[in-house]
């Protein structure tokens, strides 16, 4: 073709573009929770050893039981008034609180520093003795109070007290089927490109990361559901954010509010927990904790950058999570007790690359990643979630 004027790059043919040897992709920082759960206990170099937070399930519906100590903190309802040092006092408790109280229990009202003994229990209505200190007079408003059970008192030679206890609660989780198919033509597979890996190898690596990221998303944002409206059941695993209800705090935007949140986050469970932070929340912690954050330097990080924040309540391992973004999750921090989280996979259905999924006779190669797994979230009150804004 005839051309005039100065030649520029648009005139070049067979141009060799500046392409890196290997296409750069985001890796483990896309799915840090999944990485920690499936690699905990393994040697990261040899990949040998047992993943301590990874368990096989023999059924797509896995169950476990949870129990707790009988509560020693109860609350009263409104309108209960009685003499503090003369005669019996009737006290109505909040619903179901009476199940934890027995005749002979000694109860203490911390806000008033008064102590009583329980002489009768009828569902959620208690009969109390006069105040055991004997130094108060007049009427006493016992409405809307926190009450502690501080033990029990028994006379010499007394018979056996009423037997009371707690019953284990059955919990259920589901394994969810995740599928990520991909394919290339045989021509594309066998074409030499300017990068070190052919198109099939590239798609395998890229789709593997996408597959793991999809599981990670469900482990954070999923809701427990079993759909039986179709020909076959479809199950959805529970995500950690939607599972947390006991310690869920909105508008945590000052250091004092964050400290109060941590008191709750470490109220139960392990003294060391993992906090998955949105970039915004992590930046805020960095401002509060100047010179207090230390980079975790050991093999248990599994390629995940972890900052340790030592608090009076426990050690918080901070991980920036790129999936916590947008509204509302861009303001979130999710604190997890890894002792009570488990990656459950149906037997023979852990993550696999399945090859030759194309139809016979097709001049292409189709493969897919397939995983049937779920997240077991035990003891919900050992986890916590907070946001700088609304939850």
C-alpha cells in the first residue's frame, strides 16, 4: 500500500507489544478466609500435613450441637415494687429467665448493692426474702434491673436442691455446589503466544482464582437456605456476616467506641481472633493504633499479610479484605474466632479441576472447577461485626 509522510507506530506490522512474561493476577489476597481455613496446619512449602480447619462431611447437610453454661445474669421487668427489708417481695423476670433460677439461689442487684434469697419460683415470677443486708427501709423499685445469681445458701441438713440444666441445641449447615467452567478451542490451546503460558494454562489459573473468590464471597455474604422447589435440592451455605447477631455494632467511628466493641468481641471464645477489615476500617484502626501494629512474621500467614494489634482484651490479627467494599460493607470489620469456623466439604467433592467436559466431537477443550463445600459457624457469640456507619 502506498503511503506518504513520516511513519509512526500505526504503520508497524508484526508489532511485538511489551507484554510481561506472565500475566499478573490478584491471588490469595482475594480470598484470605478461605486460604487460612484450608491451609491451617499445613506446611506451606511441601503442602504436607493436616488442614486443621478443614473437615470432610458425609452428608450435604452437616449438623452439630451447641451448649452453654446456665446464665448467671437475669433481668427484671417493669413495675415491681416491694419492701426492701420487711416481708416477701414478688419479682417478675423477663421471659424465660426464670428457667435459670432455683429456690435457695442468692441474687444480687449490682446497681443497688442489695442481696436477696429466692424462696419461690413460678415460671418467670420469683418470691424473694427481705433484703439480706437488713439495712434498708421503705419501698424499693425493682423494675428493669440487671440481677446476678451469686450462688446459693442452704440450711444444715437440707435436702437436695431442684435439678436444673441446659439442653444442647442442634445446628445445621449446608454444602453449596460451586462450578466454574471455562474452555478454549484446540487452535487456541496450541497457538504460541508472547507470554510463557498458553491460553489454557492461563484460563486454568485465572478461573481457579475466580472459583476460590466465589466461595469466599459466599462465606462472607451468604445466607443459609435449602430450595426444594426444583427437580433436585439446591443448598446455600451460611455466611459469617449474616450469622452474627449477638455482637453487631453500628456507628463505631471513634477509638473509645472501638475499644467498647472489642470488649464484646473478646467476651467469649479465644484470646486471639482474626479481623477481616475493609480498607476504610483498617485505615481508621491505623490512625488509632499508631506504632502499635506489628506485621505477623511466621508461616501461619499462608501468603496473607496480617497485622497484629494487641489489646487489653486479646490479640487481634488484622487482615485487609478487598471484598469488603461499597455500601455498606466498605465500612465493616468482621471479627472471627477461627477455633469456631470450619471449612466443610462433602466427601470426594473438595475442590477439583475436572477435564474433558466438552461434548464428544467438539473441536475444543472444556474444563471446570467444582467444589461442594460449606462454612460451619459454631458458637455465634464468639464472633462479632462492626461498621463505621449503619450495619
